[in-house]
C-alpha cells in the first residue's frame, strides 16, 4: 500500500475560474490507470462523433442497477406481490437517473470524484467514518455478486452452493484478464451481456402470447403507489437500495474523468450534456430490464403453488421460496427449461462478474479518494471478496441453501441505509456556487435531487424497525 503523492488545497473553490482545476492541483487523480485515457472530439464536432466518445461510463454504472441484488428483489417482488411494486422500480430508476446525472456533473466540473470532494471539503475527522461506511456498502453489494455467481455455478455445474460461494473468490483472475484490454473493451463486453438478457425478456413480454402481461394492469400499478401489504415496505427499501446504489455515486464521478475533458466553457457544457444523455439512456434500459424481471416473475410465480419443469419434474413454491434459484423458469416459455436454465445461469454469472468489475473500481475510488491509499487492484479485489464470502459461508453453513433470496434482500437494505451518506454530500457540493461556479444544479435538478434524497431517507428511517427485524431473521433463521 502506498499513499498518493501531493497535497490538496481544501479551500480552493473548484467552481470559480477554471472549474476542473481542483484535482490537477492536488496531484491526485481518480483511477490513475484510465484517467484521461480516451480522447474526445472538439465541442463543435457532430452529435454522433461526440456521443461515441462520451458513451460508456453510465453503461458501466448501469451494471450495478442490473446486478444479482436487483434480480433477487425484483423476483421476490413479482412473485409475492404481482405488479404491486412496479411503481417502486419506476420511482427508484427515476431517482437513480437524477443522482447519476448529478454525480457525472460533479466529476466533469470539478475534476474530482465524490470521495475526493468529501476529503477536501469536509473536516478531516470525517474521512475515516465516510470511508468505512462506503466500504460497508461496497461489501454489501459484493455479497450480492457472490450469491448471484454462486447460484449461476450451481445451475450450470450442480456445484453445492457452499462450495460455489467459495469458488467465486477466484473471480479476481477474470478481473485481471479483462483490465488488460482497457476500459473500452470492458464497456463493450458489459453492453453485449446487458443486450442479450434484455432481448430475451423483450421477446417474452411482447412476442410470446403465453407470457404477455396485462399492460393496462401494469400501467395502473406503475402510477398507483401503495405500501399496504405486510412486509412490502422492507422489500421496497431493498429495491431502492438495489437501484440507487451509494458506491455508484462515487464511481460515476470518477469514470467520467476517463475522457480527456477540456477546461473551456463550451467543452464543459458539451461534456455535461453528453454524460446526461449517456446516463438517461443507460438507466432507462436498466429500468426496462428490472421491470421485465418483476413482470415475468409475476406471470410465472404469482398465485401458483408449483410449475412443471422438463421431464415432468414438479417445482413447488411457498412464501419462503428462494426465487433467484428458480428464476430461470421466467425464460422457459421462450427457450424451454433446459436452455433457459443455461442462459439464465450465464446471464446471472455475467451480471455478477460485470458488477464485480465496477465494484472493484468503486472500491479503488473510495479508498484513494478518502484515504489517499493505493493498493494493487487484485489485492483490493481479494480483500473485498473475502469479506463478502465470509457472511455468505456463515449463513449458508448455518441455515442451508434456502437463504439466498433473504441474504440478497438484506444486502440491498444495507445499501439503502448507507445511501443518504453519499447523496447529501453530492447534493451539497453540486448545489454550491463556491464549488461548481456557474455549473451548479439548476432548479430542476435541485428539486429532483433533494426530493429524491429526502424521500429515500424518510423511507429508510420509517423502515428501520422492519429492517433490523428481518436482518435478525436472516441471521437466526426465524
């Protein structure tokens, strides 16, 4: 481990004069290996030429919105409440778009990521607690990746879940292999994986007659928010935690700096505009994927006690079913049970591994940003994955294979509870003329951003008793 070179002037107003000069004056940049590694055209270049240069960071960030944690909460929501939580998916996705647009704006204007801003502009004593809370959030997210990858290995190779969880520790080798090809290659691979699962779900919902939902009923559910049923608030908080993820706010503000951003006013305006478009498009796709998973879970599982799989095998359902382990059945109408199991396992493994990449990058951002510590990515990955594996091994060893969905939902609730500690600093900095100059949030982003943060925090506080009760049930098996 080594400490980053240089010191930071905590009093330098990043938003005045040259707004992007903050990080350069400190001698410390986000993700040093990819910082300013992708050229961008002149701001007067054509739309598509500029878009091709800027597109990418939001795609990587959107992976976190389609990770096994999302799949787990969406599947549980559809199986237990039909379309009743579709409005939560929509609301969470909308709030995620607002937050990621603001995060990208912070990185473009200040030249710093959110962690660096917190280090430089908050009192020194806040660094350790902020960093530790960020690490807890990344660990909770990584727990979801562990469980998703383990279920995928179990489906493909029939490896016992406990051993599959342990094997996921080897994914550090995959990460090292991918990082050698550069950021553009990683972005392209992730996009291909997202497109594959999105196309399969699109065909099922809009083409296959046996899985076509009632669009009128879906529309009513999307615009009729309610939390009347027992247990629905806890799951709704988990969905929001799975969608608006705290470490993504740190990561996005760093990833936008992988482009060679110019410092003049027209170039900054162009960078903000294209990163906004990138965020809206990528997260809208993520919304449709998550909504599709919930809708198909409702179509296949809701109100049913069992389904007949290939070979006449009967799969029974109950309130305590591990929905993610039977989620491949949502693809069965299109592909048949055997092919659905394989494709779902590949997609789930890809989802977990893609999120692993972004989780490792986020870990580097918060460690370097808050503490100015730099360690090799594979060491960082190994530590994070080990800390995620331990609780999974403990719970599965104690309770057996029936606890995967519970663990996934719990991990997402932990993310939701940590979210305010990332949202409020982000909004404070981007609403400040001192920090952002003329690029501070306008009235729309002010209302949307602060409204989202207050709503999420209120839901967190209201749901704390249920969250602790459910957490104890996961641990104790009650």
